[in-house]
C-alpha cells in the first residue's frame, strides 16, 4: 500500500542516525539487490523523524548519491511515527470505488487528526468475501508530514514516485524473507537510533504500530554517563559480536522498557480487535537488534521466541554488493530500505 501511487527502484530511508539507500533490480522478474550505501547524520539533525537542520540532511543525501554513483532522480521513501495512523476497521461490504467515497467518513471515527489536513489511503483485506461486512486497513498521515518529506527530497533534486508507510515497507521485506511468519500473530520490532517501532502482524497483515522512545542512542548515552566512556567506545560495545558485562545493567533496564512497550501493544490489539490469538513470536531488526544479548533479554522477559530478522534471507544479492562491508553488521539495518526498493512504481 502507498499513500500516493522500472526496472530498478531506489529505496531511501532517512533515519535519525543513518541515511540508508539501496537499489533493487526487477529486470529478471525476481528482485535482486544491486547496491547498498549509508551515510551518518549528526545527532539532533533529525529528531523523532522531524528534520531540524535541512541543510545538513540535504547535503548528506546528495553526498550519499554521489558517492554511490546513483544517477536516478526518483526514489521510493516512507513516512512514519506518531503522525501516521494504521487501523483495521469493519465496513459494510461495497465496491472499492464506493468505499473510496465513504472512507473519509469512516476515518473521522478512528483518526484523531484534523481531517482537513490528512492524507488517506485504504485497502480492502477481504475483497472476495461474501459476508455483509468487509475488513479494511485504513491509513492516515498528517499532510504536513508528507509535504515536508516531498520538500526535503525536492531540495536534493529527487522526486518520490511512491511515499509508503514505514510499517508497510518493513512488512514488504519481511514477507519476502519470512513467508512462514505470515500466519498467526507475530511482532516485527525495528530498533532504531532514537525510536523502536513495534509492528504487529495478524495473518500477514500489519494491524497495529506503536513507537517506544528507546533506541541505540539511549543505550549509548547510558553507558557514557554511567561508565565514563566516550561515544565511540560505547558504540564499539553496542556493535560488537560478543556480550560485554559492561552492557548487562543497561540491557536489563532498557530491555524492560522495550518489553513493556511490546506487551502493551499486544494487549491493546487483543482487546480492540478480532485477533484470533496473542503474540506468539517476535522478530527484531534495525541497528539496535544487533546489540549483544538484547534479543535474549527480550525472549526471557516476554517468554517467547525472539529472532533477528535478516532482510537478505531470501533476497537475491548481486555480486560485489558487500565487497567493502561486513554483511552481518549491515544486514539488520536494511529491512526498511529493502522494503521500499521492493516497490515498483506504476
């Protein structure tokens, strides 16, 4: 699903800590990852998804495209955060054209935004059903959020062919790589620089998203403050492959915050929908998913399997893409941009 509707697609993920870009070729009919590039963003240039220093961010994007040798001026990108609402609703069964006329009224019942300043989209989840009612996935984003993303890209000389939603882009990549997880209720948790996004899928449909204000930055600042180490030293611990006892107290405290947020999201889903069961399995992705020991802490606290999700599990990768990178370090960062690049603009 896209809020607004090639042979090769550029997926651009503008995050608070890193700007990530991937290209996927669709020429053979089977998607193939052909390029990956990153650039860092200084702290506070982007805060909670909002660009605070446009100059720094636009320069970073321009430099990223130049260094990667990307000539394309079109990209697929996404919006997310608290100004995006995803809601599964029930409506009287009707044709899609009729539903489009009714969706604004339906959204007024579920979306806590001024409807004059909202972009809406929807998808009928059971179009071939025969009952009197149908299930619809409703998406609403504040127009200002969408317009600011378009404006930012325009300053760089880029045009978004699709503006997706973070949760749907994550789902696209996850579904390709983990088709067996499209049954039952599972969680896909994207642990980013500032924020952790909790996405709950019911039978393969993203039905609930929640943001938890905990990310790798909090872990880093905790360690700097309590251990008296530099940001670079803290990052080395967080990005290491072995669990470090220096990290253990922060795994427990911040892991508890994440677990409580995930539990609350799952409980809300159970009480507010017709979901057939509770959360049964968790997959983590994003830079924070690689923090040594964090998945184990979450598994013990939530009492359920927790697995690091790999966006390259089933995706073809062209020769040479990771020649200058450690694929095990990079892969957790790619779920969102890969999901974007899997989209083909009409």
